[in-house]
C-alpha cells in the first residue's frame, strides 16, 4: 500500500506502521494527511484475517508522535469543528483498539497527547530507555481535554487515581516511571525497542501486586470514586484557584462517564474538547505555545563567523545569585568556577547550589551519585586560577557601576580573547559597562531572575558594539540550559523590571491612600498573579526594589516615580524576606508567618475601601502604558516579546495570554479612556496614555496587528 506520511511493511504476517516517514521536521505530529493515511491502512488490516500482529514505531531519532498538529487545533472556529475533529481521531483510534490481533506501540522519543492516545489504543506499550523518551497527556496546559480517547483509556490502563494525576497535571513520564505505573509493559534500549515489541503479542496484562489490586478495588467502588473525584477537584482548585477551565471540565467528563460504555463516553469527551478548544482561555494558552515555539529559533542579527563554543563556565560573584548561576552551569556539565572575594561569600554560593541539587534529588530528578558529582564540579576560589580555560563568564556582583567596570577591566586580562563576558545586572546600563572592556564585542547583559533554578526567563541585553556571534551563542546557550531567552536593548530596567515597576509603585501609592495591604494583594491574586505586589517586594528585597526604582525613575522620568513607602521601610530596616521582616513576617525557611504589624503602624490609620476592579485598574493600566512605551522605544521588537517576558519573568497569568494580549482583548479604546479618567483624578504623570498607544487605537489596530 502506497503511503506518503507513514511507512507500511509486512514481515511474517506482522504489520509495521512507522511514523515520521518522509518527514523533514524533527517532531512528528498527527496532521490531517497522516490521520487519513493511518485510517486507510487500518481499514486494510481489518480485512486481513491472517494478520498476527501490528507494531507502531517511529523513523525519528527523538520523536514517536509529539501529539496532534496544534495548527489544526488553532484553526478550529466553532465548537462543532472541535467536536467533529475529536470524533474523527477517536474513530481512527477505535480501529486500532478493535483489531482482533495483538497490537503494540514501540515508543522511542517524545510520545505526547495524540501520540500517547494512539499508544493507549494498543494492547501494549513498550518504550526505549533513552532519556529523551517521554510519555504524557499535556493537553490541559493548552486549556484542552485529551480528545482522542485519552481520558477514557488511561484510567483503564493504570487506574483512576494515577490517571487523574497524569491528565490533570499534564506531567511527562520517563519510560521507567511509566513502567512502574503500569503504562508501559517493557523498557528496552532504543536499538531493540521495535524488535522486542512482537515479544509482547501474547502477553497478558500484568497488575503490579497487592497495592495495584487494592487501588482498582477502591476505584471500582462507587463511594470510593466519589471521594477520589472530590479530592482531585479540591487539589485542582487549590493549585489553579479556579482560574483554569480545562482541569474542571476534565473532571466533569471523567466523573460523569466513569460507568459509561466507550461510544457514549467518547462522545462526551469530544463535545468537551469542542467547547474548550474555541474558548478564549484555550486560544490564549495556544497563543503562548506558539510564542514559546517561535522563541526557540534565534531571529537576531546573524554572523558569518563561527559561533563560540560555550563548554566551561564561571560565575564571578557567589552569594545567592552567583550560587544559582553556578548551579545552572554545573547542572549542564560546564564544571564551573565560582569566584568571590571571601570564603564566606563562597559558602553562601555553595549553600545555594547544594539546596538546588537537593531539591532535584528529593523530587527524584537526579540520583545521589549525580548530586555529588555535579555539586563537586563547582570549584570555589578567591583568585583567577583556571579562568584562561573559561568560555563564558557571568558576573553577579554588587549593583554598583564603578565596581563592575573595575572588575571587568581586571577580568579581561585573565580570560582568552574569545571568552564571552556577561553581566547579570538587573538595572544598570550595559552600554556603559561595555566601555570598560577593550573587546566590547564579546560582552552582553545576561539577566537571570531569582531564584535561578525556578525562573525560566533570561534577558539578553545588547549594546551598540556587541557582535552578532556573541548574541547568537548566548541565545543558543540559554536554550541548551532550558531557559527562555528574550533579546532586549539597553535601557532603564530593560524589559521586565521596567514594566514590573508600576506594579509595585502603584501598590505603594494605594497604601499611602489608605487602601489595606490585604485588599491590594488579594486584588492582584484574584486577577491571576502568583503573588501580590507587597508580597513580591518582600521577595525581591524592599531595599533592592527601592534602588531599582530610583534608577528607572532617573532614566524615564515622573511617569515611573515611586511612592516613598520603600524608602521609609528600608530606613526602618524592613528589607523583606531576606531579613525575615517586610510587609510580612517570615520564618527561617522563608515561609510567611503573618502580616508585619510594625509596618502596618507606619501606614495611614484611616483605611480606604476601594472596589477590587478599581485596584486592578490602578495597578495594571500603568503597566500596559509602560509596555506600549517599551515598544515605542524599540527595547524589544514585538508584543510577543513583551508578553513572553512578563509570563516567564513575573508570572503574568498565562490564561490571559500575556499583558498585551489581554489589553487587545479588553479593547485599547476602553483602556485609553480608563487611563485618561485616572490621569485627571489620580495622577497625570502616571496615567496619561502614551502616543504609541493612542496611535494604535486611532488606526483601529491592536498590539498583535503590528
């Protein structure tokens, strides 16, 4: 049978169906053509009475099937389109499940979404032991329900409690973990996974002992099921605060359909998929997916020169940030040097890196041997020994321009001419720093967000003499260490801190007006932010916030002026989480113990009741205005750069699609009107809409039309 997207071979009455055939892309997806070819092949197999078995495998080195084609999902305009699309996929996978002969999915590489749903339609799944082999149903992260039968078949494969955990979190499972769950029947070297598949043809599905039996008995019990779903719903609401529709819809479908037959269950699953895939929330999450995919490809200035190879690293400056950077380098095999002036500072850095590795060990992401090897690979020192072998230096010393320039001048004489030198500055001018170097073309800003091991964003900051190969090499390195890079031009606060500043400034002004701190933080939490501005300022450090605010104010003027509250608290010694007392009080582990009443006593005694929506407008309108000014100033090129930076840099709620996506959905005319109203009633400098924003509205354009 002739095929274009899949291969089809018969060997000794066993059919081998291979995905990724004739596909130039590294990742195979289930597009319309592939699904149609698969359907046709399955129709032929149903006619073959001599068939002994079917093996599904991949031609690709890193991918079995990465899921359904996201472009296909994004093109769906109505609920009926979505439901019909899901039903079409379900029908094809039912054909796999209904084959009378044994069927095995031989999984190597990424097996996600529709790829796992196809595999679940088989009698058995075997997988390669390659570290790149991952299985999961991540649809919930796109605001979707698995639509090709995943919510129906996974509980029947591994039991209800474990399947809820996999589906509701969208987590990805390595092969050995999948085997422990009962999802995978065998794990083999990648060279043997296809040939070993047929050995499972006559295997009866095994249960993993007494524990598995008890779980199945429990989930077969009506009352037990009710409790399982109740607990799952409580966990979802606790984690998502009710902002996300998909996990709740998934629970509704699974709970209502647990006793239904295949046909009626899959019909409900398809209907739910149709409802979710055209919802604004899912469209926003799909939008973020496309932004993230675009960010994986370097689009900055290209160079004809060979790119520097960044194999060995050094963190210049230890402490919390330097230790975090050294951890990142060590975790990625760079055997880093961590240099500081004192042994005490180095100890702080080692404490931070050890803490990060300990967390990974506790979550079973690394072994004890890996923990020891990686931690020991960090070489702490107070001198420049070994620096001639370093390819990348990341400076993370005190935020003082003169000290930084002095250190860079000294450092340049200790490293090779092709070593890339970077600064982790959060606010100081990269352009000015570059003047301290004889070879400024190999220098750039590389701004990480704290804590390094948790925050995915890195700002790569340019200046007028930076070489294209420096930027491209840094971009590639960020991707390699699993960070999301955004290239930004130099300017006060760069991208994220510049737009974040109004978020924290406005909270200070509201506090001074008598709005209770709890009301301010709660309003932002209820908008979807991971923490309120007062809590965030504690996290950053109130003294650090004050210093950055001054730098940004000096550079940008009175529209970003800050309230006096940060200066007052810094003066009184309330620095935030780092000294356990800020707006809130903290224990030694950094956990919030309660509100700091001493700080409350410094605020106006007369409290002002303000509507939650008004608090949100007061805080987010200046952020939108500043983001528009960032685009006008050319700090970044696109609205997507802004939104990616804020989602990954400060946790702007993903379900809103990003700050500027949210602004587009609210309507720029309405937002300008709201700004002008507050410019006259609250503060002219902070709320007057910028010319760029007004021009967009006047031309009936949106941020994402540019």
